[in-house]
């Protein structure tokens, strides 16, 4: 088309005509290659979606297992102070000879109670003369001692508790240090 003919046409028609002249038609082979590339991209997208779906299923399963594994943690956390009070009753009762029978009964109750808690995965952290472990112990102070190694739990102030592999309450302890350190 000559410039004179283009001048008489509507500007939109000229624009459309120029676009068709600039974009040549794709050959059949080029369309085929493009279609193959599109199919490959869709396959990759499909694999990503499948992987995301599988990961989601695994995460849900893991969360479900954790829920059932630790479902008792709330009630066990509330029972821990009861166990502390039984420990205190035993400690004070052992000081008086008149309470001997009562202490025996409380000890039996405490043992049954602890066995029941162990069945549900609750474990006491009450060891003395073991290395201090910040993941299980809370150091409330240090004591100079030469008869045990440094950073050793030398006194248990309050027992700690674990539910399976989760810490419910750290044991409150005194830790040893060398004299003059």
C-alpha cells in the first residue's frame, strides 16, 4: 500500500495492517515445537503440584501424630504441682517418727502415681551427679565442690519433667564449680 492510500484510511486500519505485516505466520514446524515446549512446561507444573500435595499430606500426618503423642501434655502439666506437693509431704513426714505409717502410704501412692505417669510417657528429671544439661536443667546457682567435676548437678531443688521427647519443666538445680574458680 502506498503512503497516499494509507492517508485516506482510518488510523486503526493502518495500525492493524502494520501489525499483520510485522508478525509473520508461524510455520507448522514452529507451532509443533512451541506446543512441545508448552507440554513440557505443563508437565513440570504438574510435578510441582504433585510434590506440593505430597508434602502437605506428610506435614498433616506429622502434625496428627504429634497431636496424639502430646495430647496429654496439658493435663500432665497441671498434675506436676500435685507431684511436687507429694514430694514435700514425704520430705517433711520423714522427719517425724509419728508420721511413719502416713509416709509409707504417701510413698505407695506416689509410686503408683509415677508408674501411671510413666505409662503415658512422663519421665522425671531428678538425677544428681550428672553433667549439667541446659536442655533439661535450669541452674539456679553454683556451689564450690571439689569432690565432683565442674558443671555437675550437685543438688536437686525441684524435679523436672519430660513428656516423651518434649520438656514440660526443666529441673531446677545447683551446679558445681571448682573452688577459687
